[in-house]
């Protein structure tokens, strides 16, 4: 009687062990691949959110508008400003301003005249109520400019303050001046940067870890910085130089255009902003829109003879001022 051939117990155990090792390696590889795919997907979403946030701030900054203060005018008597201050960034990983306030102009809309939508905009950073190490960024805007200089930043509970992002590790803006020097803060109302705009700004943001992340992942994770350099194409507008160019002899024409009552006529009395786009050769829509914004907010300046000569023939000029 012959013995039947078969696997011994040791052989069976060896096969089970090898199979278990292969199965464990396969499962481990699959789990690692799944985690890496999830991490890559999260990084992509984070990069897109950071890019969208930077785009929002950059769009406003690229339209920043500043009118230089006339020499004889009180610094507090006009609303034009570009201010960047720091509340949290000074102690954070990136130096810069986290509170911004400036005036911007939208692109002219299609209309009979050069529509000019000028608004005051402010970006403010606040600590998040959900986590002490998270910040939220809010955007405030007002289509009406104040009559006088207002350096106060809006409160977070202001109805016009809208939430832009609520999961930031930090938000900071740096400013590049005309000489190539970087500044952490900017104030166009001060003597150093009086009536000046930065040549460019650098926007820096980092998103906080998601709430679903474990404590270990949060402790190990370093905020990924996202930054962009944004050029400010519009230079400060010198309304006096634009509307009152010097004559050939170097003398201005100030005080030469008076009304019947003997008083100097003002720009507001002599320029009809709604008609600036009619018969205005040599001026682009952007120029006219910027000029309209400046006229609206400097209507009390005197309308001089030099201005009358420069704008003679335009439908926007009151004939009584010519």
C-alpha cells in the first residue's frame, strides 16, 4: 500500500505566511496610495483657494486710485488715502501689513458718459472664533467716499464687512516703493509717503490645516506659503497739474476766472462730469473716468483760465466759465 503525497503542515504554514505578507504589503501600498492621492487632492484644492483669495485682493489693488492733495488744502479735508497697517503680522511668520484701506476705481461701464465707480475698500484680518491660531479675512467696501480723511478701519460686525476667508494661518502684504525698497507698512497721509502709491505690492497668504486633520498632522504640518507680486499701474493723480498746466511763461492761471459776483468759479461749477465723454479728443475712457472721479471729489478747487483754455470746446464745460 503506497502513501499519498501531499503538503506537510510546515509547507502549508509557509504558504499562509507568504500569502499574508503579500496581502499585507498590497493593502499597505493601497492605503499609502490612497493617502497620497487624498493629500495631493487637498493640496490642489488649497492652492486653488489660495490663488482665488490672492486674485480677489490683487484685483482691488490693481485698481487703486489716489489723488494728490493740493498744497493749500488741509490734509484732513480730502478722503484720498492708501494705508497698510499691521495688527498680527508683526509677530507672525511673515512681516507685513494685514489691514489695508484704499480707494479703487472700476473699469468704465458702457454708457453715454464715462461712468466712474469709485469706492472705498478695506481688508481686515481678525482672529477666528473657531480656533485661536486661525484667522479670518474680511472685505469692506463703500461706494460713497467720506467728506474728510477717515483712517479708521471697519469693525468685523459692520454690515458691509463680508467674509473672504476664515481658515488662514497668516495674511500679509508688503509694499515696494519707486526706489526699489520694501516696506512692511504704508501710509499715504504721512509726510514720508505723502500722496504716494506703492509701485508694487507682494501678497502673502497661508491656509490653516483643515478641521478634519488629526492633532499629529496639525503638529507636523507647516503652513504652505503662497505669494504673488502685483504691480499698481495707476500713478497718483495730480489734479492741479492735469487741470491747470503751466503756461509758456511758467505762470499758472489761478485766480483769472471769476463769476459775476467776483468770486472764483470752482471746478464743480464749471465741469459737468456726465458730459466728459462727449467730444473729448485726446482722452481715453480710462483717462476720462479717472478725471471724473477726481473732479467729483475736488469740486471746490478753483477753475482757472488755463483750464478753460485746455478744455475749450468740450461739451462738459459750462459756457459761462469760458
